[in-house]
C-alpha cells in the first residue's frame, strides 16, 4: 500500500544470502565489508513489506546509499506479499541472531509484529519503524515516516477548494481495516475536506488493499450504489488509476475529481495527464537514509533515536486553486520514485 527527497541511486557493495525462509528473501550489502569508516562491522537490518513495490525498492536504494556513506553493512529482508507478518517475524529473529545493531521495518501488521520487536529491543537492538507506525507507536524506539494525516489533509483541502462550493458526493477507496497508514490518510482527508466520519456527503466506502484492480472494482461498486459521485479519495495511486479506469468506462473521468497519496513516478505522471487531480508526495528514500544513519550513530556513540521524525510530504498538482499551496508536476517528477 501503502500510501509516502533526494532520489540519488546507489549501487550495493555486495549481495550475500543470509537465510532462505518461506515468504521472504534476505540479502546483505553495504560498505562495511569495504572497510568504510565509522561502522566497525556494524550491521543494520531493513525489513520491507515486499521487494517488488516501487516504494520499497526506492526505500532499499536509500538504505544502500546510506549504508555506504556511513560505513555499515546492510542486511535486508522483504515479505513475499503485503501482509506477510509471519515472514517479518522470521526476518526479525534471523537479524537479531546475526548480530544487527539496529532494525528498520515497515510493519505488515502494526500490532502482530510488536512481540517480535519487543524481544529484539530487549536484546539491545535499536528498532525503528519506517513509513508506518506500530501499534502502539512506542513499540519501536523511533519512527521515520510521512505524516500520513497531513498527507490526507493536503488532498482533502485541495478537493474542498476545487469543488468551489459545489455539493460533494464522496467515495473513499481505502486500504484495509486497522492498518495505521490507511486509517491516518483517510482521517486526514476527511479533516482537510471538513467533514466528519458518517457525514451524509460520504456516499460510499470501499477497501482496495492499495491494488489497482481492486480499486477499479471498488469504484464500479460505488458507482452502482451512487452514480452521482463527484469526489473520490484513494489510499494510493494504483487505487486511483483503477478508479480512473472505472470512471472512464462510464464516461465520467472528466466529471469526477480523484485525489490520492504517494507521489510515485507513475502516479505523478497520471496527475500530469489529468487522470488524478492531485496527490500528496512522500519520500521513501529519505526515510531509509535517515534510519540507517540513526543506527550508525547509535553504534558509534550509543545515542538512541527516539520519537517521530517527519520525512516530508508535498501536494503535487497542476491545478492548484487560489490559496492552496502546492508544487507542480515538473517538481513532482523530479522528486518521484519508482
């Protein structure tokens, strides 16, 4: 899903199989083996939801770059599918056993992963969540992430302004029940638009899992229920593109305002093409870069990162109404990922 500034690519200094476990792949890379300064053989673990989503591909690039810059070794793991908590638990255990100094993780299940992270912290491992918080948030030492409530607010305010006083019939194409990033973006959108949960202007709510095909189906279901929908909030750009396909099939693509979150290159191009009116762009490379540096600093001096660090979010649109602060798609395409 799910869901999130400087996209400089870095090549990994090596790939080594750590362990073969069902549902995930573990690899090691970084500057530690090259004798980079400051690491002293320090290992940093990165566990993403999957290794195919462009968001997490860019996140891993950021981690690899930061590992090289900070003289540490990066050990990475990725779930086989979005939602693979068991795979992430195994990855945490393997990394702790391999002697990592810190673990960076994008939780597949914000609650179910907590016991494994608590065990890691009890053994002195610094644990940092990237992109999505755990529940409770203090189950990790720190969080480096987009302010997902703000991301939702930005597109909510934009949509409200773009409607220019016209009565709204809103469809929300969400992520899945109980997933923090989806809940936060949804709540942020409603706050930005100025409506409360249960408001009669919200005529349809569907879960998409952040998937394009499911986004199309969800939009079709919403149109069947309420053909007069004129505003569509989507959890991410794949869901938004699915919604666009459904709207176009009904000849409604020019009549319905679609807004989203993520800022990937495909999504930003869709904004430029008018398929999506606006998106909130987040920066996965920055999350990972700051996370790796935090673990490297912990290894050097023992100081633990703590609390929440906002890694930035920007409204991207070529049709910003007066009073709405935004960057255009030229800016977005320079900063996008994927």
